[in-house]
């Protein structure tokens, strides 16, 4: 969930504005949430107050926490929908949670699903120590009782809290902190009571005062006493559409990490809702995962829709791929594929939805009503071959995203490949996995994981005709792998001058022994060797096309096959040249307009390119060729797509966003573009979706 109370804006319900988000707010049938924490009701206070005995191997268990992406169920999707009979906090009851747990234990547990996560809406007050209390009407037996029920079924118990101090707990600063004599809530916040979190609904805590850590410790101890195994902390910034100092919650998350370590019980910590990648190292060091985007729910009469809430994940996850691994995973949000009428998706879309989650090793947690799983949904959720891809923890990456027909791959340590084909377009289309993009020479045995079917040995490529928003998922196992290192993949240019080109590629993780270095070839000649995965080749001729390949070497002196060649044309002497998007000679159409931008070149940018176009004219090239274009853009969202048209070619360019609603600080991305000799016009826009703002290009 991305918001604990009241109206709930969807990320895709945004009005186009000049660098500022405004929202159309669909209203949930829900009462306001007073507090998003939890403590037992009066009837169960005595039993809940007794903390569980710390297991003797708690430290060891903590170190292994989130070794694989978690699997389970969460309540929020059924709270967020207006599907008849659901929606609002009135859905979230002890009885309904137990009902979902019963189905999970009977039908899904054997396939790895185990977490039952209670999201926002379970609390309606606080106790004398400022710790939230569950609603006695909806959770009459308290949270310790619910945890015991889940554990008796072999399941795990997840809970939800918002970041910051709830004003209901503040009580004019007079509330005592449990277990911290002399500390009150006046000690743990700033004197001006500045607000924090994604909804500005809590006081920012001041962790310079040790009383603040004691308060978080008291919450963690309470959770441990209830038998909680999982905690979601929501509204975290930078991210959650906030980016200023008051919304920097890195200190909160460090405090939660510390508190959970001392709670005496392994409790997995995940962060929500749209976490900023600018603090990735902090999130990795102090949590077990993070949401890369806003809520997947559409806040409509289904759980999700393809266009409003699902499709953006293909772009949003890309900048996070290298951050996922044992102990911390990229969370794509609920997997709502189990009940056709409620999901709001076609069967092809439901399969693609789960395929992406699986190849990205995202947590697999359903938001469906598990009592209504249809046969197709149950088949999707219990496909053990697909689940095994998710649990292997080896996130895939796209070969290219310049069109809606995409191949994603992960090269596995045993030399096999996980390969997914996606047709993200609106009509039937062929999608091809080219063996040369994967570094496969010769043949490979191919298995269809959704159909549990071997397709035999293939060579060269695999093409599938896919329906709109359709997908296929395969394992490719090369026939003759040998002992040499794997072929370097993903070689691409990152910068160019008249006499040099910089390149980068993916680390090789296969072969008999580890790779020690890489040699970069230009036009067939070895030019430089590096132990890393990037290099700059010098001594090139200006205004000329050059072909680059990379070869890996291992400690035994074995060399890999050469990578697929990448051809880049260097700029002319004196280049590359910069072109401001707002320059007077350019053409603006539709919604496009000039806007101020403090961090942009010249203090201006072109915004409102969702429904608008900026045509940058007189972009000069010395000869026909593929050039590297540095795109300076502004995107405070999770990600947006700009469509580039040059001549007869149109490319879609997904750009990583900051998730912090910052529209005055440009980022940059380098992409190859085809140019003709002489003047070129490069047009940027997006007729069907939100687009980033453009500062300038450099070619």
C-alpha cells in the first residue's frame, strides 16, 4: 500500500503538468486510519505484553533473512478495490485474514507461499506509550492471537506501519516511551513538529536524540511479542513522491534495522512505496527489500488494469536490477493474477504479469481473494518451474527496450539461460530471441516453462507470435558449453569523442573458473584490457564508424567467444555538440512548453511532452552512422518513456526516474541514434503516456 488513510491516488492518475504532479483522487470506501501501527486490544493486552522467548540461533536466522524472495498474500489489493463486496478498511478483519490463510495453507503452501501480510487499516488508536492498538471490532482477539493462528498452520505473519510518529501518539509531547525512563514523545520529534512520509501525515523523528531509537525499539519489541515475521514500513522517502530533507527517512530505516536486530526474533523488513534509487546503498544495508514503484492497484472496480498499473513495471525495475540479491529484493508489489473477473486482465496479461515478477526475482505475494481462485489463476500461481525461476534469485535484464517486442534474459551460473519474450504492444506480433544477443554459438536445448514442454534443440533464434501483452518463458541450455568463459553480453557505448569511445558490458558469471579480465577490440584490433566491466578505447579516427567487441579471460588463460559487435560512429573534430531543447530554432507542438529548471543547462527545459513534441533541429552529423546521444532529462517519477523520431525511425526510450517528485535536477542517459550526413531533426514526445522533461541533447 502507498497510503495509509483517506483518498488513495494511483500513480497513473496524474494530470499532465509542467514538472509538478497533481492527482485525480479516486475515493476508497474507507474510514480514516488514525494510526498505522498496532498493539493488542485491552482484552488481549496481558498475553501480548509477554514477548516471545528469543530463539537461541536468532542471530544466525537474522543473517539468513530473505535469502530468497518471499511468497505469500497481502490484504491491500482487496482493501483498495471497488469490486462489489470489497474495498475499504472494512474488508480487513481477523476473520477474513484467517480465511485467506486457510486457503493458502491448503492450496499454496506446498508451492512455497507462506506469508500472510496484514496491511494498513488494522489500527484505530494508540496505548499509553504511543504504540498503536488494533481495532477491537475487526481484530477482537488481538494480534498475538492472529500470529499464533498463522504459525499453527506453518505460515508467517506480516504487519504494516507508516514511517514517522503518528500525531495521535504525540499527545502534546507528554506520552512516555515504553522501556525508556525519562523519555517522552517531545524528545523524539523536532520542536516545530515538521511533517514527514509520503502523505505528510506523521511527525518527523529526530534520531539525534537516543529516545527516538528507544521508541522504535519499543515498537519492534511489541511486534516480536506478537510473533510477527515481516514488517512493511510505508511512505518512506526519499521516494514516495517526496525528496526534501523533511522527507528523508534514511535515519528512520537505519533505526528500524537496529531495532529489529535486537528484537529477539527474525523479522523481515521491506520498504514502500516508491523508493528512490538515489539511496540504494542505504536501503540494501538496512532492509530486505523495497518497492520500485507506486501501488500496482488501479483503485477502480478491479484490482489492477494493464495500462493503469501493470505495464509500467517493465520500465520501472530496470535501474534496480543490479541491486537485487540474497537478503534484499526488488519488490514489484502484489501479484494479482488468480481471479479473472477481479484481476481486470486478460489471460495473456495475467501470464505476462507473473512472468515479469518471476524473472525479476520479485516477491510473489497475491492480493487476490484466495477463496475465489479460478483454475487458470491457480495454475499460474502453482507452476513450480516458473516459481523456481523466481526463487533462483537471478534477475533478468532486457536486450533492448526500443520497441514493445522485447527479449529479457538471465544467464545462470550453470551456463543455461532464462529467456522471456514479451509483446507489450496492442496487437499480435512476432517476438524473437536472437542467440547472438545471448552469446550462444551453435544449438541450445529449449524448454517452455509455462507449458512444461521441451522444444528440442534450436539454433540461431527462437521466434514466437504472441497476442497483445502476451509472453513466453523458456530455459535455453547451450549444447556445447565447454570450459571457456561465457561470452560478454550487453556491450554498449556510454560516451564518445572524436578519438575515443567508452563502453560498458555485463559481468560474466559463467565458466570453469572466474573471469580475471576483459580485452576490448576495435575494428578487429585489441585496444585495451581491464579487470572491470567498462573501458575507454583511445586513438580512434574522427567522424568514422568503428566496430567494437569484448573478450573475457579466466585465470587459466582461456578466452571467451567475442561479444556481438557494436558499431559506433565517432563525432567530427570539435564534437560532440550540445543542443538545448528550448533553443529558439526548435519546434514545439501539442502540450509542449518551456519551463524553468534550476539545475538544467540555461535554467530551462521543455516539459509537458506527454501529448506534446519538441523537435530539435539542425543536429549535424559528418556522415551516415549510429552515434551516441547523451540525453539530459528530468523525471521525478519511477520511470517515463520518451519516443524519439529521427527520419523514418522511431525509438522508445524508457528513462529511470528518481521517485521523489523532483523536477529541477536533470539526469542523463546515453543511447545510440541513427543519423544521416548533414542536418537532422530529432523529435521527442509521447502521444499516449507521461514523458520526461528534456533539458538538452549532446551528439
